[in-house]
C-alpha cells in the first residue's frame, strides 16, 4: 500500500451562513448546508425574468385575469385564499376584517399570476436553468411584497404594539438598527451566545491525535468494552463546522456511532484565510488520505471505512479515485450522505449555473482569496426568503422578539470560508459536471474516472432536499462500480443528517439493488419507521471487522493525544 501526501497550507473564521424559524423542528427542517456556489447578481438573472414577463399571450391573459380578480376582490366575492400552512396569514383579521381580507387577496392574485407566467415559460420549452433563475428572482420579489412585512400590513404586529404599549416597536427598532450595523442589514436569526462549542455543542469525549496546517483528526473515546477493529473516518464538508454531526447528547451521529462499537475518527478542517487561497482539491483530498493513515496506525488496522457528507463526499470521491487508480486498498468501503456527484439533474441550484454567474463567482473568489460563509449563505437565504429572511423581519423587527436559541441554528451561523482555488474547482464540478466526465478533473496527479471505484458503498438522499435532490444523490450508485446500498430518508438536507433514532415521525425507505431509474426503485421500496442511522450502522458494522478490546487510552506512540475534542480548528485557534 502507498501513502499519498499533498499540498499543505492553512485559516480563520468569518461571518455566518443563514438559518431559520420558531420551533426546534422548524429550525431543523429549514437549515440547509451551503454548497460551494457564488453569489448571483440581478443582472445575471435578468434574461430569465424578462423572458417570463414578456410572453405576449400569457401576459395578456394574466392582465385580464387580474382585472377580473380585482373586481371580485372589491365586491367581496373573491374566493382567493392562502395555501394551507402559510403561517404569515394565520391572524383572524385576514379573514374577518374586510380591508385586510382584500389586501391579502390582492397580494395572492398578483403572486398567482406571476407563478402562472413562470409555468407558461417553462411549458414553452425554456431551458430549465433559465426557469430556475427567473423563479429565484420572482420568489424573492413576491416574498418581499407580502403585506405582513410592514407594520400597518401586519395585524398581529399592530396588536402586539398595542398590547405592549409600544415596547415591541422600541425593541424591534433596536433589533433592526443593530442588524443594519452588525449583520449586513439582514435580521439576526439565532442567539449564538446561548451555546459554546466544546461546552454545549460538540462534546462527545475524544482527543485530537493529529494536526497539520489543513486538518485536525479527532479520535473519539469508546463507550463500549469492545470495538470493531476497522476504523471509521468521517469526512465533513469544508463549508461549515463538523459538529453538526456531534451537536448535543442524544442528537449526535458521533455519539450514536461510538455506542455501536465503532472506532470513530473525525476530520476537522481548518478555516482558511486569504493566505490559504491556493488550497485546492489536492490539498483536501490528500488530507483525507492522511486522516485514513492516522486512523489505521492508531487502531492497527490495515484499512478503514470512510463516510463523506455533502461536499465532503465529493472530496472523499477524488481520494477514492486516486486509491483505485494506484491499486491502493487502504479504504475498504465508503458511505455517502446527501452528496451530489452528478449535477446534470434539475435542481433549484441550477439557477446559479449560468456561465456568467459562474465567471462572476470565480472573479470574486480570486479577488478576495476566499469565499466567505456570509457570501455563500446569502444565496441559500434568498432561495427560501419567506422562511430565511422575512420570517425574521416580522419576528425580530416588527414583533420585537429576541432571536431564537437553537443548537442547529447556532451551528448554521458558525460559518467558515472556502479557499479561492477550491471554490473554482467546485464551480467546475457544479457548472461543468467535471466529476462525471472521465478525465475532466485531475486530483493528486490522477485523472478522475468514477467507474473505477469498486468498493462497497452506502448512499443516502433526503426526500425533500432542495440542495442535493434525492434522485441526484441516487445517481452515485450508478456512477461508481462497487456494490451499492441506497437508503432514502424523509425530510430535508440537514434534518436528514441530524436524525437520531427515537423520533416517532422519522422514517426512511430501503429497497433492492439500485437500478438505473431512481423512481422505479422508490416505487418498490419499503418504508420503515425510525432513522437511517440504524440501517447505516448495521451496514458499517458488517464491514468493520472483528470485535477487539476497546483501547485504554487515545492515540499511539506515533500519534499521541494533542488536546481534548473538539480541538482547536473548530474554534479558530491555530496552535503554534
């Protein structure tokens, strides 16, 4: 077996990725992990919007439709109502007060016409990426024009002001001014002061047993008297902190895996600054291989299992490709969680795949040296403006409420940067589908050919994931050549990952050997109550070798413990 090294360079932390709503389940359902795209610009979206709004016949039809609706609204005979579950219009005034009812129906009539124009543009054969660009802009526009975003247009906010003798307005004004100065003019979404990493979050016991300029490797302490011999190496995305996989007791994938008798090692990426702008896929892929070597040496195992999450799965794939090309068997099986390798399928992210937008993103990252978490997060914030922007405008600015304190929101606001060179390569993967095209990408001096990866794989997708659609995740089972197991989780991107057993609402689907058609697989799949963690743990344990006595102490002579988990890099400390 061979050991591969790569470029090593380093980082520090910047602003937040965006997050969401009021109850814990809503917050978890709404938080999404940022994938490596760049900020769109209004000019780059104009063509799709103009094409949507300048269709002669559909526009004439909608003008007439709006005129008829307006007459009915004024007469009080219109039957226009918000969709079920639209929490913006739950106050009784929207139904009982004739003025507010007419205001609501007028807003819904205009929004409905724009939706129908967009559907006509799509039905007319427009490129789906252009349609998604127009949808992005029009969704932001209709969300912004909702009457609930203004004090006079929000009866609940007016009632709150009356009930508090104006104190809610004073608090809301204070919140808005603070956000204008400190948060780029967007409402604050979480009270981060309620949580401290290493005290409230990321507290599963363990030790940092390796550190270089790019990564720390954390070995978690066993919680069972016997463990499986073959270690598990987790590869989180380089965007965001790893501790979404180790939130709190009872909500930690790491804690669950250790309790199953697995020897768990976690990669903790250093947060790059402008000085590390040249870090690239060689840098990160080589770091994955070093982490695997550390886990093998510490445990005495000749090989390891890896598990990649989101963009971490893309990095892991380039490392596995190198191993396959060089005949290196140090990784015996691999798992993928909500990871896209093929970007040809339709998805809302396609709104940002136009050549001009991608070129702008490249120029921005080259100029700055890094793409900040705030810039990346802004894209995903405006993909869901009702939940991720105006929900907080209403609660914090109009109602005068304090930001919520949820663990997953605190993680989501704890953003990291992406080095310019890695960002450019991710854009090639995203815009040019470079991972899928044999030889289009070269990592660790090895052309990437996904089909030569033949180890067993476990692949998951999430049913309502709008960042990495489940049928796109399913494609991984067809792109790699090894025997595959696919599990479909309910819910969205991050909610599917923070998914501990015991939730009575949680469920997932399993099926037979994945074939070419994901929807045929789903039609025959069996639904199970519980978390996909359980099915993944069973799959991993089967491939993790015999049981051996749990180690008495962390690390080894070659890799002694350096400090307790969660380490320094997750806190943006850089030890000398």
